[in-house]
C-alpha cells in the first residue's frame, strides 16, 4: 500500500468515531403543529403529510433528528387555545399554524418567544400577527394566501354572473381582523359596479343562516305574475 493511501485510510478511520459521536449527540429538534380541523379531515391530512415529506427531503426525519407533535383541534376557540398551550409548554424549536388565522392567533396567545410559522393567512398585517410583510418582527412569519385585490374580483365576478345585482350583503366575522382589508377592497370597486354593499356581522352557523334568510327576504321582489319570484342572493 502506498504511503499516501495508507495515511488517507488511517485518517478516515480516525474520523469515524467522531462522526458517530456527532450523530449520537445531535439534538432532536421539536416542532409543534396546530391544525384547526378533525384528524379524519382528508384535506388537512394531505397537507400535514406533505409538510412531513418536505421536512424529510431536507434531512429532518421523524424519530431520528426531529419530533413532530401534531394537535388536531376544532375551530372552537377554547379548544384551539388549549391545544396551543399544550404545544407551546415544552418550548419547541418552532410552532406551525397550519390552518390560517385561527391557529396563529391561538399560538401567539400561548407564546411570544417560540418562533411561529403560519400558512394560509389572508392578512397577517391586519390580523396583528406581523408588523409588515417586509419586516414581520416579533416571533411570527409565514405565507399569505393572496393580496386584497382578489376580494374586489369576487364582486366583479358576481356582477358578471348576475349583471342585475345592485345590492350585495357581505358576511363577515367581526372578530377576524383580516376581514377588514378584504371588505375595504370590495368597497373600493362597488361604486364602479353600481353595487350597494351591506356588511353583515356573523359569528357562527346559526347567525349565518339567520343573516342569509333576512337578506334574501329583503331583496326579493315579484314579477308580473306572483309565482315568478325574482330574488337576488346576497
């Protein structure tokens, strides 16, 4: 064996124990994932699976160098706060708000120090999650779904589908700050489309049903024959 080959072999062999010790001593990272959905929801199961797959592609494997704690909560505020507190308690390396505004709000209530990454948030600035899109600040950052102009496009699309619409009710949850920017975008295009807007605050399914019933009854008018009811669904 040549001298150079021998030195290379010995040097490599000497490094093996060091590599093995480094792997053994590598700290297992911890990630908390909060999902505002039931565990049998196929859509969110696919999203969580894609998240885990993405981590694996980057070298983070469950049970080897990362531990992923997932909490499946309903959209109930109390349940979300409870699960968020459980995830934040062990001070993980990062928390993930996988279901938009509701999960991020709960996580931020639970901690202002653990990094939080969010997805599917309409308006992180309006919701108070970040200071600005360019400089988030605080302990939260992530991805927004779309810019406000799309909300105005919804009204334009409605007008194209039903050109005769002159009044439109906008159902919104006043507790969700992100709706402010969206409603502003709709308001901006309403005059040019000749549409009068009526904001309707709703908080649960019962209020939504009642609001829709009221708006339909207010917008209904009858044609020449009473059996020809023409209603504008708002």
